[in-house]
């Protein structure tokens, strides 16, 4: 058995949960916050059998798209102003960061 942890952008989360459910994957949705853009995202915990991992990864890949987003700069507030960019910049966001972990045991009460 495997545990898939998929960190996705909030915009993709509901579509992904629906797509996983359509293929009988059960998931648990957790709110989380990213470190780079300091924005909310969603972490999904998906338990599956070893032979279902590739199918789950394909569903994640199909439902979590990359997109460009304008990001307003954050003032250094006393930090190093050398790296401060005073105007909004485009960054690529979206997609998914996925971890596949082995599960030693699983209990459902």
C-alpha cells in the first residue's frame, strides 16, 4: 500500500478531488500554505494499492495545470533590500508536488 501526498494549488483542488472520486480513489483534503509565494494551497492524502499509483499520478497530472501569475513584491521590512524587486513579476504556479510513501499498516475503525 502507498500514501500519496499531493500539494496542489487551491484552484485545482476541487477538480482533482472530483476526478479522483470518479475513479474510486478516496482522498483527504488538508489546507496548507506554501513557502515560496506564501499563499494557501491544498494537500491531498490519497491511500492506494501499489498497482494503482501510476493511475493516481496520471489523474493528478491531468488535473493540475501550470499557469503564469503576477506576484506583487513583498517589502523586505528591515531585511536585505538588494534582492527586493519593486514591481510585480510573472511566476509559474500550479502543477503538483507529489510524494509517494510506503505504508507499513493501515487501520480503519
